[in-house]
C-alpha cells in the first residue's frame, strides 16, 4: 500500500468538474472545498447539532444562514465563472444554492 503524500493532499482542491445549470442551459466549472473553507462555511451557519451517526441535524438550521452558507460555498467552489457572493445573489432563484450543494 502506498503512503499518502503532501502532494496528494494538496492537489485535491485542483480537481475540476463540469456542472450543468439547467436554468441557464449552460455549464460551470467547480472544484471541491478545502477543509478550511468548509469550516468557514459551517461557522457561517451558526450552531448546528450533530446527529449520533455523525451527520448534521438540519432540522433546526436557520434558513437564511443556510442560504448564505450555500452561496458562500458556491462562491468558493466556482472556478469558471468566478463570482462573488453578491454576484451569485443576482442569479435565478435556487441556482446559487444548487451550485453550493454540489460543491
């Protein structure tokens, strides 16, 4: 079995994926988030309980904070086009959140 290298770890965020956006009949390019970015996004959501199985308990999540967190994820994970959170809020309803969930 080979050992995990620093290079292996750091190249993870360099992976790219094409995501089709039905509402625009066009594609965007996304990348995975780093652990640090995900931590920033989760902290934007506020207090979120963790279930016994280790998943997040979304039943008590503030909807406005959740939407903002998804927009932040989309902004961080979008490679092409690169958009700010403010620019994402100008997109068709639900698209930024869809991108954020896929990131």
